[in-house]
C-alpha cells in the first residue's frame, strides 16, 4: 500500500484465493494452488468449514481496508479462485466491517463457473472500481487456457454490453497471463488484437 500510494495508484487487488482444503474434492488445474494445499499441515485444516474460512477472510478484509485508509488506497477483492460468485464476494465485502473495500470484476471467472454475467454484475455493481477482460478456452471451475479474443468461449460481447448499459466509468484492463501460460501469444500480439476486437465488434 505504501508503494501504491507513492505511485498515486488508488487501488490494489486482493484475492480470497483457494480454500485451504478443496471442498469440491476436485483439484485445480493451477499447480501452485495444489502445491499450496499440499504444504499445509493436516492439523491446520482438519475440521475447517467454508463458514470458518469465510469468517477469517472477512476479518482480514476489514483489517486491510482500514490500513488502506491510512494511505488513501482501496483494496479491491477480485472475483477469482474459489470466490467467483458476485453474491459471495458481496457478502464478504459487506460483512468485513470496512467501507474501504471494493471489487474487481474479472468477468471470465464467474463465467467459467457457469454463473450468469448479468446476475454477477448486479450483485456487485455499486462496488466495482476495476474490470478485467480476457478470452479463454477449456473453461471449467478448475481451470482455463487464455487465448486471443474470438478464439475462446468467453462471452465478451455480453460483458461489454453490461458495462455500457450500466454506464460504467471505471477502469477496464486486458489481462494477458503470459507468465503463467508461456505457450500463448506474446503481449505485443495479444494487446493490440484485444483493442481492435473490442473497438470493432463491441
């Protein structure tokens, strides 16, 4: 937050992350998530419930929100990992005890979980300060593969329409995860292609 304040950046993004135990009994495709779960001592996760994890998360969100106030920086919780549902993220934000917490709507992740984009947006719209967009294929709740816009399964047209209909005035960021998916196109190819596609088609 000190760095963000020095850069005059009003936001930092934060994650709920994966639950420390896999309540769906199916592994994530991201190796680092399963590596994280594997290194946790069994005694630290034995008996944990979603409710217990959520209570701890709300406590943490409240604390970082209040820390952010000291620096003029607002943490934004991303719809990501095991917290893709707009309704769930909104419940956590509303229950954290700080007004200095917003939401980063990454529209891909709710979509790959089979959640309706309009319902997700409606649940969080007055808390959204930042939007991530990208296309991807192989969409499941356990993983995805980024690809150039138009080559995947993401309904970007609906996502853009939702923002236009609601007169969204915040940031939209094209997220290209070359570091984690080295096989995909270089950003010098993907970024202009995204801009052209969005401007021409949406």
